[in-house]
C-alpha cells in the first residue's frame, strides 16, 4: 500500500484535495488543490491523491461517522485530516530504518489542523474560495503561497523535519498563559478597556502577550488560539528577531512561485504572505508593519491585513504594536471602519494617546515579576499539562527537556501514542463523557514515563534518577499535582 518513492528526496509530501472535483475520467488533476513538493511529477501526484481518496472512500464504508486519521504502511505513514467537508489534507512521511517510530501521528495531524486554521483566518474557508471561483485558481494560489511559507518553519537544510519523539512534552494547538498577580490583572484590564474604545463607534478586540505567553484576550477561545499561534510564529519579539534565521528556505536559495495576485472572499490578496518572515518588521512608531503588495482590490488599505474570525463571525483589521517584551494585537471591526487607511491611522493615534502610559506601566510590572522561561518549572520534573477544553497547556522549558535521555523520550512518545488511541476509542463509544486514565511505564533506562487523564485534563511526565517502585512514580505524580 506504501508509495514507491518519496518525491524530491525530502521524505515527506503534503497534499490538499477536493473529493467533489475531478470525478470525470481525464479530469483527475482538477481535484488537486495543493501538493508539496511542487516539482513532484504529475503522475506521482495523481498516484498519491488516488491512493488517499481510495483509503478515505474505503474506510467510510466501515466507519461513516468517523474520519480516517492514519494509515500505516511498510515505508510510510499517511496522516489524514478532513479540514472541511470533502476537502482533505494528507501528510505522507517516510519511515526511518529503525523499528522505533520517531513521531506521533496526533502531533502530525496537529500540524494539518494548525495550517488550515491559520489559512482560514487569513483567507476564509477553502470551500468559499472554490465557490467564488470554480476554476480553483484563486484557492490554489492562496494555498500554494500560504502553505509553502508555513512549511518553511520545518526545513532543516533542504529537508522537512516534523515533530519527533523529542517534542513529546509539547502540545501544538494550545495557548500558554502568563499567571499574574491581582494588582497586575487590574492594570491589564484597564489597558484592555482603553484598547476596546479606540474606534469610538464600535468595540475593538485585543490580545496582549508578554514574551510568548498570553496575558489577556477578548476573543472567543478558537479565535484566540488562532491569533495567538500566529503571534508566536511571526509577531512576538522573539519571532521578529528570528527573521534572519538560517532556517528560512528563502535564504537557502529555494525559490517559491507566489502565483498571480487576486482577491479572496475576505479582502486579502494572494500576493500577501502573512507567514513570510522577511515581510514583517517593527517600525519606529512601535507598530509591526507588513510590507505586503498593494493592489487595487484592497483600495485604501493596502498594508493592514484583514482576518476572518469564524467563532466571532466577523472580519477585522489587525494592528500590531510592541513595547519591549509586550505585544498588543488590536482588532478593528471591518464593518465599522469607514475611511480605510485613514481610519486605521486614527485608531492607532487614539491607542497611543490614551494607552501609552498604561502600556508602559503594564510592561514594567510584568517585567518585574517575570522569572524567565524557567518561572513555572517545577524542579525535578519534566512534564506537560494540557487542558483540551480550554486549549491551554503548560510544560517544562525546552532547555530542561533536553536533559532527558533518548530512551525516556521514545518511551513517552510511545505512551502518548497509546493514549491518543485510547481517547479516540472512548470518543467513539461514549462521546459525552471523559474517561479517566492513568499509566506508568518503567523504561529500559530505568526511568518512569507517566500519563494521567483526570476529568479531561492531561498530564504527561518523565522521571529519571528515581525510585524503582510503582509507588515512587505514583507518589511523585501526587506531589506534583499538589504543587
């Protein structure tokens, strides 16, 4: 069932296809909306898409209510995600020669979910683009530039490197919060009120981040997660400082065909590339500017991106302001902005006039209370806490996780894979109730790896240099929970 070759030698393929298109003989190519690598031969693209379509169709016979998520073959893993009805994203990764799997399918599917959520935030649903322009040129243009820029973060040299067992104590698709005192929370609330009143005739929404941690949001959870993800990827001081990173595929001589520019349903153009690092920079006024291509379609507001927030059901202009380690994302309702760029300039002016001192005060108080990336670390533990309902996680800092042995991380990765399967089975049999679950495994390097799910909240932990008994592992988890 596996593919005979891996295109372009990087061992990974990512495709997006529409099952409603290309149903007539000779029109199969029409169903392909995106394929990476772009230089993959057409016949191989059709082979991959045909195999994936066959798997989707076959599995629906036996499980019409549940989507196919992963198919394992001898040489490849095929990870599926139905992003929208009949629009599928599939990631094909080549297996290594060692017997131990080095990745977790849930983590790979998280990449597909994140990519689609970010795409929809900037360009709207793929189906809407296809309905707007049935030839699919518009959708393909957007997908080509956006997903190519998104994948640039995973390049190491000339190969894509997706999350492996070394990322077992990370959780994509969650927000990491900053805990603040009551005094600071009142200052943040006061600043949020000022930000909301910048437009005057309508309420603006906002996100406030300190370093890479969320401080405050006025958006619904799903929209908060998408905007937070974008901020951490491209907008925070740490993200902006990495613009010249050697990981950038553009600095490695890899060219990208951005395709023609044309308007989408939410006002963004295909020539505008919000994930392209080289386009983002902080100006002297403190606002982060995106040097996107101005087009007649955008009219008077060529430089301010428009985002579509599905949970809030509203289109908003995004303004980004930074003061030292503080990043403010101000969202202006597009329906309430009359004068285009002039109106946005007025909102920015109001924000600085009414909120500058509050911004400085909040940043100073957060900085004084900031203990660095190890501030929340619990000594002696390497852990990940996840609250799926709130989309929130907290984990040991990366520097601490690197101290774990390879055997410990591999065992934890394997345990998380088993937990994913158990959650999937329980979701099918009893979707209305969470299942409590706990497992402790002794690894071959005499460490303990632990997974515990209580009322939907998940804890994953690796303990090295510990006792040999299960009682030790249980006691350690209890002590951690109490802290």
